[in-house]
């Protein structure tokens, strides 16, 4: 349901499952569900969740779940960092989470070895199952002060793919700033949602992402927080682009908050968000019909990739009755129920059985060609791989 009021445009998506719960097939349990929806801030154009899942419910129950973030740009990022003014091999490099490990490793390889990373267990008091949903909850101002005392202030602090998870985003930024020297730099990275918005792509929506930034709303956010952007890049990827910004305290510099076109730019953001909500609502009607026709033509439909993209695709579009199996290469997921629709999760071997002819790709598009190459026998026997992501190769609506 779409609503428009003084709080901006909203869409209610109803009850949606926690997408990281995987119960055994024989279990009577199912992934818990909570209300989910989006709202558009009429003053900024920023999109965010209007109903937040309980943090404890988002905490993973398994230690074999993996995270994937694009990293092809990190070598260039490291070069940019070591060339920042005042940065030397004696500079202190700090990091917020495990998502920063590969950047730290690259810096260490180049001789920038004076580094530290927040330890979730000793510094935040969380256990091995916790992830960013719990980190942001436990990363308070008080704990940040203790972390600063323990490790010292950083000249560069890395915060990759964390800001969008923050329930209290302003306090999260305050806690991060405490860990950086007054002359230091903070490296922020998060997904750009512009491609999703253009296509009305429901896979953008994830209960663990509270905010959905574009380059404009990202810049405006930091103006509001009075952080000066030293450098900002939009890195192109097949699915979602990455926004990478290097910020520092304004010190005696005036942050330019004047923009002749700001109201126009905000209106552009609001209109794009409105259009996204309209497209998403239309897709909730049209896509199930396309898949119904596909089952009549091809028989059983399976989806490759038991992650949150697939969960959103199935649950938001209400198509669980049209999907027979979810395929995943993680052996720990085999024999379990997929959180959306309790659909059985199986290994890729299923592609050679049950006369399956149509397999949708719900994993990150960067892995699609690898999946297709590894399952050449399926293709050779007449099987078809199609992407669930609009704007990517083999997108199903372009082919079916």
C-alpha cells in the first residue's frame, strides 16, 4: 500500500521474513516475520526503512554465513589513501569491522603496518554470531571512548558498508568521529541505490539496510553532519555501484552548504523515489504473472543463491508458490528451509535432475558467469539461466 502524507511517500510491504534464518527441513520452525516498509524524507529525498526489525532477531544464528562486498576498487582506494596529505608509513590506520580487513591487508603490504581494528568480542561485548546489525547497536559513544583509549586515535579510519546499517545514524557518526585525530580522515563506503531505483528493483530492500543512499543524498548527509568531503567516487559495478567518500573535520574551512539547485535536486530525488515505489507496486502485479507463464512453459523453476537478494525477490513479490527449489553452493545450507517460503535448499546437482529447464540467478551478478561456466552441462542440455536483476545480462523480463 502506498501512502502520501507530511512525512513523505511511504510503501507498506507487509510482513517480511528475517533473511538469515535457515532451519532444517524437518524443523517445525520458520523464519520470524516483521512489518517492513519504506519512507521518503520530504526534506532530503533520502529513502529509509519506516519499520525496523528488532536487532536481536537480525543477529545470525549460524557462524557459516558469509558476506560479499565488491573489492575491485580497493587497490585504487589504497593508492588514494597513502597519497593523502600528512599520511606516512607511521600513520595509524584504524578499522571498524571485518569488512575492512582486506583494505588493511593491502595497506600492510605497502608498509603501512601501524593498524588496528575494533574487536567485536572484547571491544563491543558481542559473540561470534553477531554481525553489523549488533555491532552498530553496541557501538556507543561510551564504548568508542574506551576503544580510542585502547588503540589510540587513527589518522585514517575505514568504515566500509556499515553506515547504512545504523539504527541511530547521527550517534553512529559521532562515535566514529571520536576515533579519529582532528586532522585525520574517515573512509566511508556504501552501496549506491540509483540503479535499483530506476528499475523498481525489489532486491534493493533488505531489513538490515536502514538507509538507501544516492550520491546526492550521501553528500547532503555529510553536509548535515558537518563533515568535509575530501574525495568522493562512484565506483561502477554490475548490480549496485559503490559510493566511496573520504571525509575530514572542517576545522577552519567553510563547508559549502549553499547550492542554487538544492531544492531542485531534492525534488529530483523525491520524484525518483516516488517512481521507484510506483514501479515496485507494478512489479508486484506483473512479475508473478510472468513467472506463472514460465512455469506453464518450462515446468519447475529454481533460483540459484540463498541470500537476501533472493529472499526479497520471493517474499516481496509473493511468489514462493512458484519456486520449487533454492540452490546454493554453501554445504551448510543444503537440507534447510529458505527463509522466504520455507522452500528446500539443495545443491547445484539438482540441475541435472528433475527435468529442470529454468534457473534464475539470485546471487550477485559478479558471480553469474562463474555459475554458468560451472554448470555447462545444464546449459548444454537445454537449461536456461536468467538473472533476477533488471539491467544485468540475461535479465528474465528481457527474455521471457
